């Protein structure tokens, strides 16, 4: 163990070997927080603590796996295996499975993924006859999710008139009814959604003191990574479990709190010292990940936030290259810049694809990057898209399996009752749903007892329903003896799924078949893997739980060499030698949705800090002057975040010209456009033509010398200038705006200023917008153009 402890610096060693009591490590990015957690677990074990008594909660399952491997290298494989390690969701799903009956759930409860939840919410909205343009499925789901994460149960909802009022104000007065129906239907289907895994754990721990005691005694040592992003529900679980022994160690960085929109509460980290007695606070200051340039640039960014804990981050690493800032004309050009830079750097420095990551604010941005990487034959992988298990064909197979262990599972049943087609129409299914709701039974039970019901269904359809019941029951019998692989293989054949997919000879159809084969291979692996563990059962329920909670970030196979593409949110905790942060444009990053209050803007800035601090050796910031958004080419201004970085750390290039001048660079060879993207066309003499309908690109022409990087340039309209009192970040008005001005707002459109009030940074304007009525806007955030 000593040998390993010498791999830590002094500041890291202190929290690592602080064995007992509550402690918090607050430190900036790349300073070794995760490393401390890892070594601390190994240390605890070397001190005789049983791995069964250690619970470690991480942000991804992949992180948990990596930590386990590292620990295994120190203390040995057989010991490390017994650690409780994983995400909140995966750990508590396991516990809930053990305790399910206490809460009235079947042991084999289903975990609904977000697709299932969306489908159920969609059907409820339809069944209730509500307007689906007002009750948008995703918005309803996120509302329900936020209730659950704040522990607002259906009953609590109806007892709180403010909540009802808030929903009524948001033109969704039926929100509570949908919430109730959704919760009832999940319960009836023996299903928990992701948020339930936390909510029900809380319920379990509060309602059953003996259960709480059991897990308090089991988890004598608790460790939490990325503590700044825990939500209220997670906070309460940790608090309850650690209450007895108080051996709780959390690590985090308030500057990297980026999930407020999903209910994460930065106060959890800020208040930790108040929650426990005699908390030991540790700070780490040395960054081991990044170059001096990157660390200093990141510090200069986060300095702009008002709400933050004071922290020092420095590094002994090399100076490194300056951060490259690149401007492109369009998002297509941006993609080509990224691809050509990766290509050249790989060649020049003998690097692998996996040394590069491209990070963006929104998933939609990946398309332009993908197009360009494909042209260069650079392998890439998009994280956070549809995971393998959410693909149609896979979900079809999985749905059969879900039905086998939990026939009440409504979403699984609806998915496969008529797939492959067996003559059970949508009307029949609708009737079954209504009947099931009426009888307060599952659809499957209604089908089983169809003769005892008063359902008007003709005898032909009845026998088809009975056949389906018999089919599923025969699988259930098989499940008693066969392993997961044998069962799934049998199901795909006898349900007609394989036959159905084989009919489709298109490339997509072939891919579907390959995916099913891949799924079966994965199951074989799972079965073999479980055989090695003496007391494991390799049960179908366990397999399905893994499936429901796996993200594609988790399933990444280390040996595959590809460029990683992902949103910044997903990149938290990760590191890459070369990182591109793309789409650094106002209204995209910072996002237009997040510029209404200072705290929203500060969260965007933290997100930028997270992005920049993923880079080890080199960071690139790119922006385009125009970009396709919602199918239209729109003008864009460079992000304020670029100009917030101290200029000494930046290398501001004008690559558009350089590419034109240097014939070795890519424009002539690779700058061509793929047939399905309407982008700028570059002819062989490198003169840029615009495709017919493209809007005028206002900023510079290829032939002229381009100015160096300039922040926001006003366009036709006069942007009201900032007084500069608090730097470039806030658009402070200095009295130029007066009542009577007609202004244009990014989101609200055109409006008339009614009055101006307040002083300094609190100046507000009351504006009557044509479309949305009167609004009061804080001028330091509102982006207004005076017309
Ligand atoms: P983040 O805030 O991004 O989650 P972190 O604080 O968790 O970062 P780690 O990921 O633990 O930081 O460490 C960053 C990098 O520095 C890792 O590659 C880690 O192995 C390395 N590192 C940390 N401490 C040391 C050390 N004492 N000696 C050598 N390398 C170290
Ligand atoms: Mg970390």
C-alpha cells in the first residue's frame, strides 16, 4: 500500500488516509479528487475494512468500473469485487429489488427508460383528451421528474395549491391529474422510472426504520464523487445512510455544478459542513491534467462568476500550446476545420483517434462534425445518442423478455402484442387498456380472463389474444430452467421476430439482424461472466436491470480507437489530450434558453469551465459566423466566453484565409460538399461561392484580409451598448434605452419599452411585446436591439 500512497501528493494523501468521520474535498478540475476516492477505498481495505461495508457512488457506471479495476490492481481482484460501487441509480435499483415487496412492487419490477415514460405519458395525454401541443410529452415528463426529485408525491402535489397554480399559470391545469395517472399506471405495471429509483429508496428508508438500519450498518463507509451535482433526492439518501456512522467522504467542485436544470443543488456541497459535526475540509490545488495555458485560461473564465468558493488551481505541467480560437464561415466549415486539424495533428504527432474529443452544447451540433469526419475517414463515436438497447429491434426483443418476468409491464406489452403482426389491432389494444384501468388490473390479466370480462371483442380476436398469453406463459416456463441467452435465442425464433426482420432485405434490415446477433452475443457474455462469480444467479431480471441502466458511455469498449463526440454535460469527469469545443456562439453557448438570469448564465459558464478543463494538452475553441439551426441558416456572434478568457492564453487564428493561401491544406481536396448538405462550395481555385438561397454572409469576404477576432459586431440593428461596468459579460445599459423605444428581443420578438426602472446593474425595462405581452427584463441580461 505504501508504494501506492507515494503516488499521491501531500494534499491528496491527507484525505486519503483520514479514515473516519465526515469529510469533504473541494477542489478544482483535474486536481485528483477522483484519484483520492479511488486510493482512499484501497486504503480503507488495507486497514481491514470489509469491502461489503464500503459504498461508493459515481457519476457513470464506467467510472465505477475504472475505479474498481484500479483498486483491484492495488488490493487484489477477489476483494475489490465485493465493493458496492456504481451510480445512484444502479446501486439503489439493486437495493429496491431486494426490498421491493415492502413497497408493494414485484421483485421483478421493470425499470421504465425515458422512451417508455414518454410513451406512457403520451398515451395518458391522448386518453385524457388533452391538447398535445400544450401538454408536450417531454415537458410533462420533465415536470413530473422534477416533482419526484424534490420528493413531491402525488398527494403532496394536491395538498399544495401553489404547485397547482404554477401549472395552471403554465397553461397546464391538468398536470396534477396526469401526474397521478402516470404514477398509478407505473405502479399497476410493476414499473419504476429512473426518478422512482431515488424516490422509492427515500420512501423505503423513511417508512421502514429497520431497513434503514440494515443499510446504515452495511454501508459503514460512504464515498460520493461529483457531489456538486447531487439532487435533493440523492442528498437525502446519502444523508440517511451515513447518519449512524458518519463516515462519509464527498468530493466535488462547485465550479463544475452543471445539472441545476435537472434539479441538482449546488447547496448540497456548500452546506455539507453544516450537515455533519466536525467535518474535515480538504482542498487540493495542484492540477495534474492540463497544461499551464489551459489551467490559467480556465481560471480566468471561472473568475467571472460571482457565486463560487475561492479556490486555487495551479499546475507544474508544461506551458503547452495556446488555446486555438478558430472562426469559420459556416458550421460546415467548422466541421471541416475540426476534421482537418485532427487529421493533421494525428499525422504530425503520431496520435490515435481516441486522443481527440469534440464537445458541444447541444446534440444537434454533431451532424456537421460527423459529416466532416466521415469525409476524412476518421472513425468517431457519438455518445449520448440512442443507446444500443434503445434501438427498435433490440427494444422489441427486450420487451418480450420484460414481459416474461413482469407480465404487468404495460409498455412492453403494448410494444409486442402485435409485433410481429398477429392480427391484434390498435382498437382492441385501446379497449384492453380501458378495461384494465376499469378493473384495476394489468392488461395481461384482463387478456387472461377475457371470457370473464364484458369486453366486446369478437371470438377470432379473442383466440388471438389467448394465443399471445399462451406464448408468453410458455416462455415463463422455459425461464425457470434456461439461462438468459438460451431463453432470448428461443424467443427471437419462436415469436417470429427473426422471420419478420429477415423479410427486410434493405441495408437497414441487415443491420437490424446484426444488432440482434450482437444482443445475443452480449447475453452469452453476461451468462459466462456470471458463471465466474460464485454466488451470482445470472437471472433475467439482473440482465434487464443492467440494460435499463446502461448508457452508451458505460458500454464503451476501451480497445476501439475513435474520436469521441459528446455534449459537455456528458464529458464531466473525463479527460482527453486534445479537445475541441465547438459552436462557441452567443445564443448557442451560452444557450439562448439560459440567459435570463445571472444564475443561469453562471451555470453556462461553469459548463464552459468543465469543457475547457477536459483538455490535457491542447484545446481548440471554434465558432461559425452562420449556422444551420432549425433548418435555416442564421447569423451568429462569437460567444462572450471567448472574450472572457485572458487573451495571453489564446492563439487567435484566421484559418479561413490561411486555408485559402496554403494549397497543402484541405479546402481544395476536402472542402467539397456532400450532396445532402447545402454548404459553401469551394471551387478548385479556392474561391468561395454561395449556394443560391443562402443568406448574405455579412462578415468579411474571403478575398479581403480578415480582422482578428472581434467580439460581438452589431448588425443592421443597433445593439444597445454596455456601459462596461462589469466587463463584457453583462449588457449593461447606460441610459440609452428610453420609454417609447421599439426593440427586438431574441425570443420575444418586437416590443415597445414602457418604462425603465432601477439603477446600476439592476436596471430593468418593462416592455410590451407584440407576441407575448408585457415582460420585465433585467437589462444586463436581456439582449435587445433598438430598432
Ligand atoms: P475532475 O474535476 O475533472 O473530475 P479530478 O479532480 O477528479 O478531476 P482526477 O481525474 O482524479 O481529477 O485527476 C486528473 C488527472 O491527474 C488524472 O489523469 C490523474 O490520474 C492525474 N493525477 C492526479 N493526481 C496525480 C498525482 N499525484 N500524480 C500523478 N498524476 C495524478
Ligand atoms: Mg473527477
